[in-house]
């Protein structure tokens, strides 16, 4: 009788465990990270009754099993890390894309408005109001460059804040995982039964950690060991290690990540080792988009300023002086490492804006060689036992004083301040050089068909060239021109071929050739008659002259940037297109990775997720089992009463 009672009692206990587990599943159907649980039963075996066969002795609940697929879970963690990185990168670059493409705050309208003022001054070179409007347009253009750079700098500061937040989250997750490792180990000691809810919580934390950075998980016993970066342990059993933010030794405003070892030593982690997750997305965005975009904007500003200045210097202002620089050009930024032990002072200057890249450069010294590395592609641009390196990508590197010690490092940023440092140097409208410093004339007494161009100057021109009017006379017998200033050689360029004539010698005349001396350039065409004269003189009272302003206006559409391949607007359009294409690429990749992640999560949920219909069926099944076991016990009770009544 007692064996019958034990059988019924074990059935009741098993059914009760099933009902409790099913109820637990139903209650946690919406709990993040929860895996459904099932009761695992086994037979208690049977007893041979005097050769009459084995009679069973009931059931036993061996364990409550968590339905969890380790392989799928690992795939989801990896996909989650990739998706999070792409999402972060996309969200960050979208801000830049919106700023650059916005017609109200973008650069193109400001460039157009500035050159609209230039064209107005072309039409009214002597007008004070037109000159003031042109200056106002220049100030607005410089302000637009500065405003856009300020927004990029604000985004850079935002990245620092995001990095700090990611590090805080990583540390919090690592600490919780270590605590759960300890709790799981203690819960299993002595029983060997898995604490399913604690296991779910730990796996959920690993998934959340993967959203911050790529992780690898190695199970050791009951615990998880979690590694990041180049294999640095973040969690080992019940111990967690901290990350912390570090300022770059060559850029105090640039945050990186450090790893705190067990001995308390802080090791700077390379940014390219922290891939995946939010942190990886932030580093990739800053290195591959934000840095080159800010440098590109600076390069456009420097290119515009340098080319406009070069032409403006070839003009003459209302005071009769040669034009000066119109815009200010920002100097390259040179940052020494905080870890340097030498006393070297390194300098950099821009020698050719057309050769500038959007990269920063690193100068290092190993005790023997000085090496300059272009950081965008990690290409060594110079390596020698001597320094300075001379010009590299349009930048002159020098060491004005001191010496570098072995291990010293400098980071040079040629264009980073190009946009923020752009400003208008000219404040007085009279200093705008709209005119050309020389004028030409052909007397009406000439009898030939020779004609002289209005003339212009090049960078070697000084006022001394035409301090006295220069009168050129044609000799038909020799086919030459004479009368050039004493001591000045003359060059004649015909179809791209230049011939130099020594000072004081007659110059062979070729119709349509460019004749240059002392920085002045003219063209004489047609067929002059013997004795015909042509005069080149200073442009006095040239308020109505707009020749240099015409040349300045032509810069708007000329390909003067990026090696002569792009105009000002063209260079900016390339930047906008580059960012737009990258934004669309990230959007597409993020959507694709999101689809993969969803498929993996669906596969996991089909196995590990709670199905309410299935649980309702289980609940009914366990209820019936409980009732049946109860009926067995009632039957046993009735049998016992009969036995008592019989006096057995």
C-alpha cells in the first residue's frame, strides 16, 4: 500500500512542478532574455514482485531545463555587435550629412553670394557701396566656414561624451556579469541544478555588452570569461576589470580608452582594436568620417583663400598700391606628445594648397631615423637620419629648435583649422584691388595693324617695372621690338614655348605671343608698321578699372582646387557627395545587418521563446496529470478504508 501511495505522491509532485514551471514561463513571456523552461522527468524504476514482473515505483523530477541554443546565442551576440556599430556610425554621420546638404546652412549658397558681390563690383569698380557689399559677402562666407567648423567641433565633443558613456556602460555590465558568475557558482554548489533565471540574466547582459563593443566569451566551469579588444580580459570568473577614458597624448581634446590591469597599470588601447558595438562605431566615425570631413572643409577654405589672395595680390587698390592678402590662412596645428622627453620644437607651414590632402601626419624619432607617416593610409612619407623633411603633400616640415629624444612623437594637422581660421583681412573698401597696376596704349599715329592687350602682371611685378612709362618701338627691318627697361630680361612665350632675351637686346616679334618683363605681361598682335610704338605705364587714377576684379570673379568657375580638377563649389559638392554616399551605404548595411539579426532572433525565439498557446496546452496537460494522480491517491484511500473495515 505504501508503494502505491509513493507512486501517486511522485505523480502529484511532478505535475505540480510542471504547473509551476508552465506558470513561470507564462509570467515571463515578455521578460527580455528569458528562455522557456521545461520539467525533465524520469522513471524511478520498478520492483520485481516474486517473479511476477517489475512494478514501477513512480516518477522523479530530475531538473528544470532551460531551452537555450549556445550556437544561436553566439551568432546573435556577434550580429548584435555589428548592428550596433553600423547604427552608431549611421546616426552620427547623418548629422554631418544633414548639415552639409542643407541649403540654408551649407557652403554653396555662401560662395554664390560672395561671388555675386564680386560680380557687382566688376560692374561698379569705383562704387563704395559695391565694395562694401563685396566685403560683407566675404565676411558672411568666412562666418559660414567658421559656423560649419564649430558644428563639426561640437559633434567631436559629442563623440567624446558618447565614448565616456559607452565606457561607463561596459564597466557596469562587466561588474554585473562577474557578480552573476559568482551567484551562479554558489547556486549550483551542492545541487548541480542550473539556476536558469540567473543564466538568462547573464546571457542578456552579454548581449547588452555586445551592443557596446565586440566581445568573445569562453565558458569555464559555471562561469563566463569575457574578452574584448586584442584579448584583454574584461571578466574572469567573479572578477571584472575596468576601462577608463584617456586623453590622447597628442590631442587633449580627443578621448580614447584605457585598460586597467590587475596591478592598477593603465594601458592605452588602440582604437582599431575596439571594433564592434557602439564604441567601435564611434571610433570608426571619428577616424574615417569626422576627421577627414573637418580636414576637407579646412582644405577648401585654405584653397579658396590662397587662390583668391594670389589673384588679389596682382591687382591695384584705390590708393594706387598693389593688392595685399584678402583672406587670412590658418597655420597647421602641431601637437607634441605629452610623453616626449626631448626639447624639440617642430613647425609646419603650407607651401602648396593644391597638393594638400585631408590627412594628419605623425612625426616620430626612434633614436636613429625621423619618420613622417601619413595617418589616413599609414604610409611612410619620409624616413631619414636627418630632419627637416622638406615639403610633403604641400606642407613644409621643420624643426626650428631643440632635439627629439628617442620615442618622441608629434602630430601635425595641416588643414584642421582651415575653416575656423578663415577671416577677412581687408577692412577698408579702398584696399580692394579691383584694378590692374599697368595700362597700355597704342598711339593713333601708328600706321600698322598692331594692337596691344590691356596687360596684366605676375607675382614678380613691382612698381619699379613701370615707374617710368615703357615705350616699345617696332623695327620692320629686323622684325624686333626695342625699348624695354634696362637690366630686365624679356621672355616671349609662343604656343607654350618660352624664349628668353637678355636685357638690352632687341626682342623678336611674333604676333600674339606673351611678352613679359619685370612681372608685366602684354600681348601684341597684328602687323605693326616700322616705327609703330606701344606704351606700358602705371595705372594711375584707375578707379574705373575692373580687370583684376574680373579675374577674381572668374575664379568662381575655374578648376583651381584638388590639383586643378575642381572649382570651389565643385570641391564642396564632392565632399557633400562623399558623405551622402557613405550615409546611404551605412543605411543599407545597417538594414541588412538588422534583417540578419532579426532572422537569428526569430530562430532563437522559435526554440527558446515562450509560446502562450503551447504553454496553455502544457498547463492543461499538467492539470490533468495532477488530477489523475489525485484520483490515484483517492483510490488508495478507499482501498485502505476497505482493508480496515475487513480487519486485514
